[in-house]
């Protein structure tokens, strides 16, 4: 079974408060990016274990620590499933705030559910994915969701951006999630994010913000400069995704050749 494990972007990201458990309460709208995905192939084997191969972009962790294998071990221990071979063709940049790894892990959970006839409900799939991380449950639904709590509490969010062009650019440098959270200053905005996103896209730039940007841009000026380059190129709205380092822009129509700098990665698609 081959699945397209697409990534996501964050439309706004408010860090509300630090919790007693060390995590942060946040509010964000996650939106799937259909055209930018990893390919995850899961095949049943006769063994009672998982083997793993990877191609494409290099990932900065040893294979045995990859979230695909973590997802298998989670499902094996809970449901007693048999062995599989997992092949990951990595295409989504990591350290980008695009949730590529989270999507891979959820894809494995979804594939194992089908291959072994577990017949898990959506709620059970969300619960299993949530054991792998905060972003992973989103990819079970894979539709625009208003995410609260640590990001795992989701409510469908109607969003019509059809016809706009999405441009995602990952700079050469990455940002670790730990680094991003270390310097944030939680606060509760006067107007909730969901209400701000109901305004026209043309008003978002002054109202829909990502609370990670201030500290990340201070430590990585090139990422802040990339956001400005997208706005100068005509984006109606530009923002960093998640904790970075990828930045995206929403444009009214087709975008000409966006000038890239050394080490930058670009993806563009028309939203439907």
C-alpha cells in the first residue's frame, strides 16, 4: 500500500499560555498542502517485525528512531499485528514547520489499520496518532482544522481559498521546535484567531500572526527576510509555518519565477 503523506501549513499561530505539564496551549488553523508530500509504502511480510528503507531527502535522525518505525511499534504493541516493510521516499523538507514527519507517522498508522483489517474508528485513529506527537492527529482528518490545546484538539474549520496560489519556500537553515518554544512569550489576543480568519485575506497580514516569528526572525534574520521577499513579490498574505523555518505566501494568481537563493526549496500549487 502506497500513501501520499502530504504536509500542512499553519494559518496563524497564537501561543496562549504555558501549561503545568511543560507544554503550551495554542490556537492555530492547520491546512493540508495536497501537492507536497512524502511517499510512504507499507507492505506486509512474513516476519514479526518491521524493516525500513529510506530514499529522497536525508532525515536528521537514525533510521531506528524514525517516526515511521515508532508508529509501527505503537500499533504492534497495542494490536499484535504482524511484520511489514516500510519504504519512505522523503520529499517534504524537515525542520520546516510543515509537519512532514508527523504526516509520515500518521500514514503508517492508517496503512496498518487497512493492511491488518483493524477497522479502527476515526476517533481511535486520532488517539493512536496523538501518541506520536501533537501534529499527527491532524493528518487523520487532513482537512482544515482549528487546533487547540497542544494542537491535538481539533474542530473542522470551513476555509475557501480556491483559486489562490500557495507558494512555500524552505530556506537553507532549519529551526528546531525546542529552540522556537524556548523564546516565545505567551499571550491571549483580544480577538480569537478563528474570528480574525473570517476577515478577507487582504486583511490577514495585519491581524493573523504567528507568535514564533518574533524570536525566530531575531535568531535567523534570513527567514524574516524571506517573508518580506514573498510580500514584495505580491503575496496577499505571508507567514512562517509552525515553528519554522518554511515560509509561505498566498497570491491572487499564477506566480512567475520566484528568485531562490542557495539552498532554498520551493513548492507552488493552485488551491482548490
